[in-house]
C-alpha cells in the first residue's frame, strides 16, 4: 500500500513538472471556471480575491480568519480583509458566522475579541491596581481603546478572581483602600450628632483624601462613600435614619428631640408646630398625633384634651352669667385667635349654646352671650332715640336721611293711602301723589282769597285751563306707573336699604360700645379689626331695623302733615305764579325801551319771584325732612320767609337728586334779566317736585285784574303817605288805560308817567307830572339832609311834604273818579 502511494506521488509530481504544450490565459481560466459552474461540475461557492487573480472558498476564508483570531486574540475586520485579500463585506459576513458559533468571541466596534484576551487584560489591570491602589476606568478605557461601558461589563465578572479590587463610581479600588475609606466613613458618621446633609459630609471626606494622597490621588466619587455608608447602616455599625437618600439624622439626635418634646408637652399640655420645626422635626402634626393619640391638632398648636376642659369651664361660667369672655385670656399666650376659634368649637358648652343660638363668637376668640348683646342693643337703641341724629351719624348729621328717593319715585307709587301702609316711604309718596291727582281732577286753582272766591263762582267754573299735550302725556305716564304698585314699592324699598349705608357707622358704634363697656378698652381690645368691629357689625342690622320701625311709625304720623303742607304750597304757588304771570304782561309795554325793560324785569325778579322761590324752598325742605322722618318744629312758619343767597343755596343742596339741579337752574334764572326764563325754570322745578302750576288764560286774567284794581283803589283811598301813593296811582292808571298790572320801581316811575301823556288829558297828566316832580324833590331833600344843614333841610322837607299832601286829593280824584275803559 505504501509503495502504491509513493508511486502515485511520483506520478503527480511528474505531471506537475511537465510543461504543457498549451497555455491558457487568465481570461480563459475565468471563462472555464464559469463554464464548470454552469455545468454544476463545480457545485460550491468561490470568492474572488481583491487582486482578481485568485479564487478562495468561504470555508477557507473562515479558516484563515479563525487562525488569525487564535494567534492575536483581538483583531480588526479591516486587518483581516488586508491579510486574506478578500473584500471587507465577505470578511465581515464570515466573521459574524464565526462569532455566532463561538460564545468566547465577541464582535464589537468592528473588532473580534476573544475571552482569553480579556483575561490577559484583567491580569494586566490587576497588576497595575495593586501598584496604585486605585485606577480610573476612563484611564483604562483610553489605554485599551475601548469604551468605559464595555470595560465595566468585562471587568465585573472578573472582580475578585482575576482583578483583586472593587469597582465603584468609575473607579477601581483595592480591598485595602476600600477598608481604609470605609473606616473614614464610619468615623465621620459616628462623629455627627445633628441632622446633616450627606453630600456635605462626602465633600469633606474627598478633600481629606486628596490631602492624604497628594497630587497623585484620584478624586473619589460621592456614590462610593454613599454605598459604604449604606452598608454600614444596614450592618448596624452606625445608628440613625436616612431620609430622601441624603438627609441623615443620628439616633442620638432623634432621642434628644423626642425627650425635649415629651418634657415640654407633659409640662404645658401643648406644644407649637414652630417649636418642632426649630427642633428639625418635619411633618409636625403627623409626628405629634402618632406620639400622643389623645392630643388635638389646632392651627398652630397641638394641645392635650385637658385644655378643652379648662376652657369649657370658663366659657360655661360666662354663659351662666350672661356676660362675655375672651378665650385668649384663659389659654396660654402662644395661642392665636385661629387656635382659639378651633378649640372653642370643640368645647361642649359652646356646641350646645351655638345650637340654641345663646352665644356668638366674635373676633375668633370672644364668646358673647345673647343676654349681653341684648343689653348692649337696648342701651344703644335708647341712646339713638334720645340723642337724635347724632346717635345715628355722629357729629356730622345730614339734614336728609334718604336722598335716594326723589319726587319722581313718589309719583310712581299708589295714590291710595290704604294700600301704601307697607313702608313709611310708600305712605308719604302715596299721599303726595293722591293730593296732586285730586287737584288735577277737581281743577282747583289757587291764588289770593279773592281770586279763589271769584274762580269758584258759578260763572267761572269753565275757566279752568285745558292741559297741554305735554301734561296729557305726563298724566298717562303717571297712570301707568300708579297701576304697577308692587314693583315700584319693591324698587323703592331697595333704594331705602341703599340709603341706610351711612346710618349707624361702624366707627360710631365702636365708640359707643367702648363707652358702655369700658372693660373692652381696659383689656386693650379697642382695635376695630378684632371683637368691636364684629360686634358692631352684628348690632348694626338690629339697630337699623329698630330705627326703621320707629321711622315707619313716624312716617305714618307725618303723612297728614305732609298732605297739609303740599295743599298749602299748591295754593301759595298758584296765587304767586298767577300774579307773576299777570305782572309779566305789563312788561311788554316797555320792550321798545331796553334799559327800562331790564329795570322792570329785575324789579319783578327781586320782589315777587324771590318770594316765590323762598316759599318753595322752605316747603320742599320741610317736606323732605318729614319724608325722611326728621322732626320739624311746629313753630316754624312757612308763610313769610326771606332767605339770603347763601341760605337758598344751602337749602337747594339738601334737596334730593335732580330736584336740586332744577333748583340751581331757578337760582340762575333769578339772577338773570328776563322774567320768562325764570317762569320756565320755576315750572320745571315745580313739576319735578310733583306739583303743577296754573297758566294764566284770558278769563283768569280779567278776574285777577278786576280784583287787583279793586284792591289798589281801596289802598289808594286809604293811603296817607304821599310818597307811597304815587306808584299805586300809576299802577291803577295802567290797569285803567292798558288793562295791565304794572309793578314798577321808583327809578322807572318817571318813564311810566311819561308814557301816559297820550293816554290822559292834559290836566290829568299835568297833575301826575307835578306830583311826581314834587315826590322826586322830596326824596332828594331827604337823602341830602345831613350835617350842619340838617335844620335848614328839615324845614324844606316839611314844606315839600306839605305841598305833596295838598296835591294828594287831586291825585286820588284822578284815579278814583275815572271809570274803567
């Protein structure tokens, strides 16, 4: 067999050494190989080398790769591609197959690394670690050109075997170094006796290690200290508790905390949460509830249940006496008003009294019984009745207590007094509206006594002027408002409540309470923000209700007075306004003389108009006071009044709302130069107050002229003063000649006399002119009779007066003997 084998070897060698007579080119060989593959004679894969001159099978490639891995232990795929001369794609593909079939190999970052390579690396690291005591993983990763994560995964299984050390926080430490640092951690932790943040402790240990190791030392990570610390705590070598991983509380400190809390609570029966916070105890309420189950948590203090019994006894005594008590005077000084309120709510006597409405709690800590509140209310209510407005408003009491309801609101109420007794405001307003409505229906007019008598005669029953369209619309609106009583009354009741805001002000009530109960000030609780403010707020609605009831009764009493007041005012306004309109018509005769016209207008405004305004203001002010329950003296006589400009303004300001605005418009017209402007403003103000003014028609004018003429004739016949006779005679002549009632001042008499020249015969006019001249001379002498010439002037004055007296019969005869044209 061996001989045959040797023979075959010789033949094969000879065949190889024999030179072929035919040579194939590279291209022919490639084509031949492709043909053989097509014929499936070559039924396995062939790979081209990078040079393209060689073929290699995948099995051979894997074999060559495995050989390189075994020789080197760590080889790059790029190096394998260069060594085998095969494209990197095929090398990577075969390398993945090799690694997947061998668990001791790993393909990482384009490198194939064997397990024995890592063992060698671990041995090298161990040798270096034993020399340096500690090595940073980052340094090792840079040395071996691998990632830190990969290095950790490789070293962790070999720690304690090939690598004699401990891996912590990216550092490798020897057991001796770990023991050394562990001893430092144990000593530092045992030396801490108060709560401490462990991060600060580790920082101090790091500085200490750097000083010990010098420049060659590596900074130790805090997690290394923390892991050693946790192990020591678990083993019981250091005693304490860790909260949130970094807050360390030694057992000795916790014991001291509990002893301090126990001592204070057992001695005082309470402890504040602030005290526990100062001791470093978090979650104070939970801590105290767990330690003292019988305790009760308040807002800022934790108390023993016995504290409730002490307070309850004091409160019960105050309730029995019908007095008041400040719970803070019974409780320790550390209690706040909120704590007092909460502990009061836990007292049995307070719970029972609150259910039966026997007590009130003011200012969170003051317990006030109903009996005390009632006595205080009775005293304040009695004082408000006897002291008048000063008890309601203090030193500055307004004249009108309710300006929120004006005369327009009065118009909107029911005119039936029987349906308006629900509130005082409704009574007054309904009376007002009823009287106005009845006057409009009856068509009564008012003036002087003679005018009324003439007007009410059977011959003059048809002389009532018709209402204008404006008044008709107004009457319809008033009727619509009257038909809707209940909403109007409710609206006015709301306005009344709004008007009570400034009645019994809190500051005034506090002053009165301090005066009635001086114990409040003695205890230093006069601050409005504590009990007095709450007590005043509680008493104010009671006092308001009592005041409103009294006011309601007063309204009922004042209703008849208000009715009588408006009746009289209506009559006086009708009389005065008709006379004013009558006098105004005489002014048309002087429109061609502007200076005289202005003089006559101003005279009429200063005399008749001023009297009308004064009477109206006084009556409206009295009505407003009666409407708001203010006492009005019976002796106050509104018949004859005369106010200054300042007094009129003061009265106008006290009128409610828009009525005050209308009053100021009347004042402006009163200071003007035209009577018609004044009458327009007066009519607007009167209508705003709910009263109507009569308009002068032809029939009324004839009646008033007739009465005025008769009155002047009687005055002329009875007049004995020669100076006062002249204006009356001139006025009477103007009635006889022009049918106009002239009211002229002394400065306008000469013009008035001059305009009668064409209306009288020469003798009559001469008598009038001579009398006027003598009157002017007499007045000039009277005004000039002063000083040393007084005796001489008196003689001349007496002589001139005698001359006038001699002319008086002729002047009287001039008008008394002349019949009306």
